């Protein structure tokens, strides 16, 4: 009787993570590029921060202009990409690597191989009228441009997921080889958790977030300059076009050019969005737990 309710709650949980962690993050990356472009001609006092930093304002604006479907924009493409990545990673493990220890290598390699499919996911997320998957055609030049940022992003993601496990294994090995007391072992576990969290946070800020921004800038640079995005353009009462977000003469961008677009403030904004997402998920969990306790 409780399984359908738990499944429904988990689905809502995933939708919140997808909306804030992917849709809003994608919009924020593009908005930050536009903000930095306009800041070169405007004074610091006139500079405006991206609208997507404010979750309530951005949610209200997107709902008024795009409707409820915008909050799950690109979800079918996300499912397609993640299923394809899972299948390819497991195929590489079975046919080539044959060792669970090489699972991170298989994940990174599958991300690189599917970099064009990830481009379709980004396109489905940020374009007002995205093209269908059937229109996606392989381009060696485009794949080579996407391979390096895809590699960097996948490696950072794998590293963030592996650090806690490696830290816990190191702690257990240290505890087994020493005569530490129970209190000291608990202290080691706590310090390990804190250190792992700090390392993951550092990797997220200095590697993962810059790599995700670079990959999105490279992906968007391959789109038509006249394509309309879902990024709000309040002055013109429509979505901003690609040419208005990435103002470069030489398009598409390569890894170096896209990396120069990324500002540290963009990473700080993305980190703030990540923390807000965690806070929203925590509040939802706490509210549901409180309701369950009242009903019991």
C-alpha cells in the first residue's frame, strides 16, 4: 500500500532535482554569459545579475512565458542520453575492460562517445523549438570539439562520486592497522566525512562547474545564431537568441575559447544554485517526514 506513495514521492524528488540541477543551471550558465558580455559596456552599478539566481522570480517568469512544461524541459532527451550511457558503459565493461575497478573509465569513455547525444539534450533543454532526435547527424568536427569538455566534465563527475568511497576505505584500513580506541575511530569517521565533503565541494567549484559551463558554451555555439532560447529577454518580450548570448565572431567555439568565457562568478552562482537545490530538497523531505509523523 505504501509502495505507490513512496514511488510518487521519489518521482517528485527527482523532478525537483532535474528542474533546479539541470534546467535552471543551464539557463543560469547562458544568462551569465550574457551578463558578462553586457558588463563590458556597462558600469558595475548598472550590471544586473542573472534572473535565474532568484528561484521564485525565475520560476514565476518561466511559468508565465513558457508554461508548466518548461520545468521538465528536455526530460525525454535526458532519459535517452542516460539510458544510452548506461548501456555503452556496461558494454565496455563486459567486452573490453572486464573489471569493476575500471567502471569509472567506462563511464568517462561512454560520455565522450555520446557527446553529440548530450548536445541534443542541451538543445532540447534550452531551445524554444528544439529539433527532433531523428534530425541529429554525426559530424566529426563537432564531435572533436565536444570530446575534450565532455571528458573533463565526466572525469570530474566520476571523481566526485568516488572520493567518499575511497576516503572510507582508507579510514577502515587505517583503523584495522592501529590500536585506536572506539572514540578515536568515531573521530576519524567524522573527520573523514568532513574532509570528503570539502574535497567534493572543491572539485565541484573548481573543476565540475567550470567544465559544465565550458561544455554548454561549446554545445550552444554549434546551434544556429538565430535560434531562440528559453532564456528570458525582457526588453524584447521573447527568449534571447543564441547570437545575443554568445557574442563571438568565430563560432563555433573550441575548448580554449569557451574556457575563456567562463568567469569565477559564474561558478559561484552555480554553486549557490546547487546549495539552494539541496535546501529545497531538504525542506521537502523535512515536510514529508513531519506529515508522516503527524499521521502515525
